[in-house]
């Protein structure tokens, strides 16, 4: 099999939350493989834009608060008007709130569910409708979590949302595979980003987690690069509804 199976030259990828962390790693991987990028961000993605443009790939940003769905129409229209089409959607933006289930507030529940699951669904729906219009399929990659498989501690809304992401990935794959749309997910393990800053700062919790990761280290945004290019490329055309763990062996343990 040739490397051209992974070539994404001039494909157009929409990716949420690519100013930092895993989203930035995935946006750079897609650009390195040839994609132009439409970023959807709450914070200015200056560094990502500069790095993508230094690869001679286009980068357009839409500012949006993805706790709400208002920006979705503009996101699809801008990608199509600017780049001509959409080929890849990466639903990456997500948040976590930590609190005892006894004390968890409605806001901590709603904010997390809204961005991690509700907006993710409506983004997928809007982009799949665009794929149907374009008539040649497309790729949707959702970002799940270890808490798509496990219960976690003090993160009830996050666990509910990420368990939902894995189920929804299967459900959408079942409906859209026949239209050439591949819906899959990546479940990162414990990765060194803002999302896990609190855990990494707690020496006991950090040691406990590290001791359980067979690879013996936290993951990094670079670890997402191979998996995202695989799921965004022709190489994965017969992979549907699957959640790929990128976890240094955490789930195997
Ligand atoms: P991060 O906090 O660095 O990134 C989160 C991204 O979401 C940022 O780009 C942020 O700007 C964006 N975002 C947050 N609130 C937003 C809002 N209201 N509107 C628009 N964008 C918003 O953390 P990360 O680890 O890079 O997280 C990326 C994804 O990976 C998330 O879905 C997260 O749940 C998931 N994940 C992370 C880990 C980990 O260990 N770091 C593990 C499993 C899953």
C-alpha cells in the first residue's frame, strides 16, 4: 500500500478548538498532509494559523462559542465560500468540569453537555447535509475519551457527554455510511493539555495515573497526528462507527 492513501492535498478540514492542545496537533497534522483548515475557535488561534500558513496551506478562523449552535450555518457557508467544499470535520472542542456529584450544578451539567455532545451532533448534521449536496461522501471524526468507556470520578457531565459521543458516532455511522460518509471517533487517553492540568498538578493523582499507563508517559498532541490523518484519509474508507483509543495502552490494562 502506498503513502498516497494518506495524501490529503487540497482537502478542506473544519476543526473546532484548534488554538491549543489536541485540536492544534490535529490541525497541524492535517495541514502537513495537505489540507486547508477552517478553524472554529473561542480563543484566537494565532499560533495555529501561523504554523498552517507556513506550510503554504490556507487557514480561516470563525470565532464561536460552541456551547450554542448559532454559528454552525456560518461555519459551513464560510468553508464552502472560501475553499469550495468540505471534506473532513473534526469535532474536537470540549470542556470538563470537576465537582462532586452531590454538589454538581445545572450549569456544570449544561455547559459540558452542550459543547461536548449537543453542538457536536448539530455540527455533524450540518456538515453531513453539505456532504450529501457535494455527492462524494466525507469524513467526520469526533473526539471521545477514556470516559466513553469508564465512569471517571467527579466528572459526571463529562462522562455522560463522552459516553454519548461514542454511541452517537456509531448511530451516525449506521445512517450515513451508505452515502460514503465515514463517522468515527478518537478516544485520547491521558494527554498533557489544559484539560488535564489539574490532574497533572496533583502529585498523588498524577502518579496514580502514570503508574497505570503501560506506555509510562502522558500523551501529547503529536500522538494524535497519525490517527487523525488515517481517519481523515482514503486509507480508512471501510472504517465506520469505530472509536480508536490513542491511550498508551490504558484500556488494555
Ligand atoms: P484544551 O482545553 O487544551 O482544548 C479544548 C479546546 O476546546 C480549546 O481549543 C478550547 O478553546 C475549546 N473550547 C472550550 N470551550 C469552548 C467554547 N465554549 N466554544 C468553542 N471552543 C471551546 O484540551 P484538549 O485536551 O486539547 O481537549 C481537546 C478535546 O480532547 C476535548 O474534546 C477533550 O474533552 C478531549 N480529550 C482530552 C483528553 C486529555 O487528556 N487532554 C483526554 C480525552 C479527551
